[in-house]
């Protein structure tokens, strides 16, 4: 699948330009954090990459998707976890199995696989409970399990901990790291600098629909290249 | 006043004694309306789901039309079905005018738009919430429609109950296409209309009581189901 190349990507809704010509090349490996203030266009950028929104200009190319001349169905190799998880009105286990069934797995296979991932995210004891009665943190862990079960190349996460308390946030971050360790490319948005620092290997800093910088995490915090990024860091961590 | 009281007393005696004529009329009513609801669901639910998740030209017009059809006047439906089924009509050779089958057809025509329009609304509301997640998981529109029907099943059930209530309480359409023939096509509403005009109040009142009870029970059932589902599934 990877690398993922964005070529002069633009997106407008009506007259409002939301993404204004972003070009970047995202390689396999490092955890990529898309950082920026609210309204910068992070979520829209992610939806464009994931294919939920069609770009109004530019191109999105999955360079790794051409396998011996045959193009691979890129949708089958990526998943997304949303800020507010959408749980189906059925059990936690059935929610995980739902994704596997759409991916064409047999019932037996999906049952085993689903129980495995529920175990890993610490929800095995809730497998039979209706997903919608779980707590917010549990639902988000379930959403991660549902995505993880699919065994993907790329996982997009859109502010996955924005509505959660610190303990749940830590659970989620641990799971994200475990998914990364299992070989899945992590691309996530956040406006939380602490989280960017904990989870990121490289930063794409977005401001007002433009890519301001694309740098390794250390460099970004040590010496941000753009004044916007410097101001953002200063605003979020004025004590530095 | 006295005769009204007597009529009520007589009505209770009919109900309590499972009067054969009353039971027959109630039974036919339930049978006709139940079959109509089943057929209307088989037609209306897929239409509602399709419009809910579909993106096609004329969709908005179709929705307006469908919503308008919810208010179809039963007598007009009766008239149209009558014309279709009458000897000279295009379906006249079926010979089903003035049979329970004709009544099922009329009620089906009456409530299919209700089930389609209301299920469209419910499924589309759910679709707004589920849309991105389902597409992200790779669901096609047909998968999405099935998933949404299943996930809104309790809300949809209340629509079916509403459709049943409308069918069972309707008088104009079944009167015209059924003909109100004693023992054959006489249902609760048409019997009430006839007996009242004849001045035979006990049977009319007895049926009225059964009908109102039925409507209340159905609505209570709908409320209980929703409440239970909400508590259990969130």
C-alpha cells in the first residue's frame, strides 16, 4: 500500500476552501501525527486519504497498491477509527465480527479472530454485552479492536481520545502502540501536543488548510520551521 | 339515556360471552389487516430503505410524493381498487371483488406508503450516524441498508404497529371493495357503521369497545418495545 502520496490535494465545500493544495509523501513505518489547531482541516485531510470524501482537486496515490501490474483494492487495506465511535446495536463481539464479515471472512474465522482482539484490548469479559451500553472509553477500545481485527496495512485515527478521560486515553494510546508494533502504519490526527509527543514519530503540521511542515517529532518541538507551528506550540505549552 | 345504558350492558354481554357473530367479525378484521401489514412491509420496507441510502435523481420528489401518499383518503383507495377489480376493470376476471382478498389489497395499498415513508425517515436518520463508519468498513449500499434495517428494528416495529392500527380502524376502503356482506366481508368498522344506521347499538358498541381496546393495546405494546430496546441496546 504505502507510500501514500498526496499531490496538490485540494478540497472545498461550496465556496469554502478547506484543504488548499497539500503535497506530501507518507512512508511506511513511522507513526504519523497530523497536528494543528481546530478547524485546520485535519479531519477532512484524513477523510480524503481514507477515501470517505472525494478530493475537489489533486491526487491521492497509494504507490504500493500496484502489485505486479494488478491494482489492489485499497479500501480493503485500511480502516479508520473516528472521534465518536459508531457502534452497531448488537453485542461487542458481533460489532467486531461485522467488519470481518464485510471483509469476506467466514463466520468461524471471524469469531475466533474477534475474540482474540477483544482479549488484547481488554474487552473479552464484555464480548456478549450490547456495544452501546459500554462506556465511552470501552466503545473506543472496541472501535480499535474492530479495525485491528481486519489486519490492515494502514489505520487512520481521527482524534481518537478527544472525548475521553486520562485513564481511558492511556488505554487507547497503549493499544495504538500495540497496533503499530504489529506492523500497521498509524496515521492519526490530534490537537493535543502531549499526545503528539507521546505517539508521534513524525509530524504533519496543518494550519488553515495548508501543510506548514512535515518533520520528525524531535525537530518539530525543538525548532519548528514555521511561525504558525511555533505559535501553536507556544499557545499550547506557554511554559516552554 | 336508559337505552344507552342498556346498549352498553348488552355490548358487555356480547364481549364476555364470546358472541359468535362478534367473534367472527373481529377475527376477519384481524386477519385482513394482519395480512395487509405483512404484504405492505414486504413492499414498503425495501422501498423505504432504498430511498434512505440511495442517491439518485428525483429522490427528493419521490420523498415528497411518498409522504403525501401517507394521507391517501381510504374511500379513494377503495374506489380505485374497486374500479380495478370490478367486472369491467382490468383485473375483473380474477373475480375477487367483494371478497376478503379485495379488502387485503385495498388495505395494503393504503398502508404501504405509510410503512415506506416512515421507515425511510427512520433508516435515513440512522444512516446519517452510520454512514462514514459503514463505508469505512467497506459496506456497499445494500449491506448498509440491511444493517440499518436490523439496527433500527425496534423503531421499525412501531411503524408496523401504526400501519396495523390504521388498517384495522379504516372503514371507507374495505366498505367499498368488500361490500360489507354478512359473514363474508364484514369487519369491525363496517359492521359498526351498518349496525349504527340500523339502530342495533349493542353489537356496534361491543365492536367499538373491542376496536378501541385493540388500538390502545397496540400503542402500549409499541411503547413497551421501544422502552425495552432502548434500555437493552442503547
